[in-house]
C-alpha cells in the first residue's frame, strides 16, 4: 500500500466519508490485492470503484433481485461469486479482492454516509484503521461544521501511542473543527527496523453542540431542511418501570451473574420520584411485589437483595411474563397509584426464544400488542445470539419502544446499564412538530412518543417551490405537569448562504440526509406493517435507495472487474436475523454458517495483501519465576518432579510450586518471595524519596486520597483476607469523569456513558482538561495540565492485583487528605532505632507509624519487577 487516506466531512451531523487506497504489485508474478474496510453499521455505502492501470471499474447499485441474477449467473459460469458481509458490535466489513499484474497499480475508493445519532449527550464518529502494513503516505482528515456551535470535542483511539500522538493535530473554533492524523513511517512502526504497524483499531471523535433556549435548530440547504430538537433544561418526568428478567436455564453462569450486577446498578440509579417492580420468569413468571412501589432507599435496597438471589433454571415463558407486567401497570392505573403526568415503561431482558406456554412468536406479539394497547412503551433486550432478534424488535416497535442486542462479553453488565441510562430520564412526551403546509412537503417522522435526555429528535423535509422566505415551526409536547409549545423560525436565504463553504461541507448534504433518514424510518416501519402496507413502504424505500445510490437492505452493489478475473462480487447491507431494517445486521443470501458477530464470507484467496505473509506471531506468554530456597532433605514438591504441573512454564518450570515438609500438612515457608507493596508513594522534598505502604487493618471501602483544590478523589475497595484491591475508583470534578478499575477491566464514565477497556488494550483519549492513556504493559495514566498524575495498573507479578501510582505529587494542595493523602501533609521522620537501624518512626499529622527498611518489588517496572530497598509502613 503506497497511499491510504480517510477523508470524513461532517456537516451538521451528517457524515460523508471517502477512503482511498493505492497499491502496487512489486512482485514479478500476478498477486491478489484485497481492499478491506470496516464501516459503521448505521452507514450506507454510496459508491465503490477500482482504477486498474487507468481503467475505472465502478460498483453499480441495483435492486437486490437484479443483483442476485448477476450473482447466480456468475456461479453458473463456475466463477466464485461471493457476498461481502460481516458483522460486529458497531461495524460491518466491506472487502473486495482483485488480481493485479506485476508492476501494476490499483486505486480503491469507498464512500459511505451516515447521520450521527446523539447518544447520552454526544455524537460519535467511528473510523477503523487497519492497514496491516507500513504505509508511506497515510492520512486521516475529519472536518466538522456545526452551525449551532461546537460545545466540546474529544478524540479517542485504541492504537495511539505517545509517539503516534505527535502526528495528531486538532484545531477548533466556534463552529468548525479539523482533526488530522498523519503519521510518518517511523511513527507507524511497532518495532525499529520491522515492518509491523501499530495502526490496528478504532479512532473516535466525540462532540456535542451548543443548544439555544428553544432547544432546536433548523438548517436549510438547496431546497431541503433539517430540524434538530434536544432541549436540555427540562425536568425529568417520573417513570413507572417494570423490569422483566429471564432466569431460564440458558441464562446460567456469566449471563445471570452480569444481569444481577447490572440490575443492582440500575436500581441504584432510580429516582426517588419513580415507581418500579421486578418480574423474573423461567417456566413461570413471578413478581417481586404485588404492586409497584416507590423507589425509596428502603425499597431499592430490598429489591437489590432480591436481585442478588435470582438463580437461573427452567424454560422460557415470555408470554406470561409480559402479560403479567402489563397487568401490574393496569392495576396500578385503576387504583390511581400512577402519579399524574408520569410515564410507564416495560424493559424485557431475555436470551432465548419462548419454550414454555405460548411459544408462537406471532401469537405472543399479538397478545402483547393487544394488552399494551398503546398505553406503555416496551423495550426489548436480546442477550446473545440464541434469541430471535427480529421477534423482539417487532414486539418493541409495535409498542412504542426499541430493541437492542446485548453482546456476551466481559462488559455485558455495562451494556445493560448504558441502555437503561438512555431511557432513564424522559423529558417530554407526545412530541409533535408542525410546519405550514404551504411551506414543506415529504416530511419525515414528525411525532414522537417520548424524548429522553441526552438524545435528539430529527425531522427533515423538502421546501415547496413557492415556500415563504421564513420557515416557521411549532413543537408541542407534554412535560410532567404541563403542556409546552416551542416556536422557531429560520430565514431561508441566510441558511442557504451558511452552507456555501466548499472545504467543510459537501453540497446537497441535507437532501441526502433527508433521503437517508426517510429510508431508515421506512425500513423500521416495515418491521411491524401488514403485508399490503409493507409492500408500499418497501417500494418507496427501494426507489429512494436507487435514486440516491445507497446500499440498503433492499439494494445490492454489483462490483465489476476486468475480463478474465475469476471472481464476481456483490455487496449487500447485512441485517440481523434475516429481517430488514436499520437496526438489524446479519442477513445473507446462501448458507448462514454463524449467527455470531464477525461471521460472514471472507474473500481472501491466494496470496494476501502486499504486507508481511501470515498472521503476526503471538506474543510469548509471561512466565513468572520466583527464587525459593529448597532444602532437598526436608521438602519436596506436591507433584512428581518429572511431571510439570498445569501451571508450569517452559521446561516444566513452575510458576508457583507448592512445597511442603515431608509427612506434614502444608505450612508457610520461612523464605517468602519478595512481594510488591499495596502502594508505593513518591515523597518529593522528603529525606526519604519513596514510601512503601501495605494495608493490613480490616477495612473495605478506603478513602485513599482527596484533594478538593485539584478536584480529584481516589477510593478503593480493599479485601483484607486476600490483601488486595477489588477495585480502585478515580473521580474528577472537571471534566466530570470517573475511572473504575477492577481486575477484569477499566470502565470510564462520562455523561452517564460507560466505556470499557481491557487491561493492556492500548488507549489514548483526549478530552478538554484530561488525557487518559493505557499502554501494552497495562499502565493507565490519568494526566491533567499542572495537576497530579494518577496511574492505575493491574500488576501481574508476585502479589498480583491492582496498584496505584502517583506522579507530580509536589502539586498536591495543602488540603489533600485520605489514607494516602495524609503523607503529603506534615511528615516528620524520626532517627534510626539505636538497637535496629532497619527501623524508625514516622510522624504524620501528630500520629506515629513504625517504618521498617525492607526489600519490596517495584511494580512500576515490568513483571517480574525490580527489587528495591524501601521504608515500609503498615496501615
């Protein structure tokens, strides 16, 4: 690959991304070049082309049936026709292969578009970077133009290093931002003098816009308008929520554990003004309480205890559980227990298809629709890939809600919590947009059941030819105890002028935005439409897809190739469960070999790309070796010397061989290996440069340090029996960010949005006032300008567990406090003990501590660590 560029222009939330790759075959034989790119699931491909020796071979978008004929004809000719498809959590994969003659050059170009949805207070542009080799000219440019004004902008990457960060520049003014990433060859290198690249992962730009008092903005360009509405100064409407939890046998193990964990966190997030109840079901459904109860501290704690005891066993009776939930709400309504102006939600979590009671999905959907009767909103969460997502989605969309897949992974509990946060704060109900009939036509969805905090309502349409010079709009809705009406106006000529800057926008983008949004909504409506209506919706969505060259679930792209090439390819939009719509990805023509993400057909025949052959070698596992004194006559390993234990390293070297004295029960060795302390504190300006601290006293929740002047607090949960932290949490006031580290992963929370990262997963996140980085060694650094830097590490050496690191501690203020913070106040070292010079007294804020000179492992060095002599204190 000689040249790889990613150019993304975001004009008023609508993103137009062009990826260009130029490759050359330096071999003296024909080779296969493969263009592989991941793009967001919500995006529609609009164009693809290959230029081979000056001849352009375009991709032609056709109705799916017509494309299928070409596909079948290729198969009949004996050519290996293939569908390009793949699925992941947020992305799908586009991949094309072509044979290239010696010294020949090929240019690939892929174009896709998407409307960035506001999620928990931010828009997110996701780009995947995975060239698999060093690239001489590699450049990413992201241009953002937001007429409302950009309120904040941050970047995050899973591959960025401090060296690579030098190639990243961000410039921003009131309405425009430009992010450029242009690394040199040496910056891309994983190792000096090697061809491996560090570029492998995600690059994310997050931002939000300023909100006027009216909460909205109307933008007009080339005869089309888009109206964004997201007022943020409204009070939350009380909600009545029923959680319907699947506890059938298939939920056993990690799934039910994560569900319990998420439910406990969600219950904590309930507002005191809310009411709630729990239904758990397997073969039968049972309620926690016979009636909804207020979310008081007492009731929430009782519900958490109940949730802790939920065990998985039995079948799956979805029908009875759903009808029970509706009956609870209806009973509460009849007895006038629902607060005036409150809203009602049902949240269903299940991991499988119905197996007990009514098992016909169509009958269950009919029963639920009839019972709810438009009175409540239903949200369905499908856990894993053994559940029919199409069944859940139709049931949710028919009842004013939506469906979401929860992926089986270490962060499943966080996925559940994030979903709840999206619906936790309803601000308006029965929202309706109104425009003068003589001014607009072909308007997208303009009524919405609920507007939730952190989201955004979007309406687009055409201006009539003889429309007025000023576009007027009314937005009506209901707050908790009153109705509200917003009035807005937009001057057409002024708006048209605003979007004439060629650098930051692509023209006619609002028209394409309107088409994109209309197609997405038509596809969604098809899910629950009757046959006759469904055909009309499909015909309109197909017509728009072809007119605007979008690869949607109704169209396919036929990729033409030079004569004599053995492959003909058809690109289709993947959908979940074989359904059809904007939220479903996974449908394919032909056999489905897997329903798991990442499934799909890869077209990598012959020699792969021009990069290094074969997959990269796996990193050698780390074998921890510790020295022990073994007396052969007194001790012997539990296992025979000739049979390495399951924890043996190379050559049978044991990681932790258990020795015991012959003829006795196991006992502690007098020669224990050197351990890493709980915390190593640097003490600038002291006679002792660092202090090793071990926590020994029985205490669980520990306030490690707090500095109000720095706006930071560090707490931890210490398990005395295991002598380790089960978690450490760092909370910043500005920006409002919380970092929760556990042995499993690191969770960063901002604006109620959770992001989970596995240890040793490279991370580089820059937001106003805070930089968060993690390297391949698993060192997480939280740094702010002119502030103390806090580090977190999952130490994998002797005494493994979470560790805390502090840098720039001379920047602590005089108000710092806490178990560790006290050592940055008045500290006085006493003289050495006359009888034992390895002991001395440490006086901290008038309190005496005994300090002992000991050998400790410095966990700030890579495992197995470096032995250091350290004054050690036990707390």
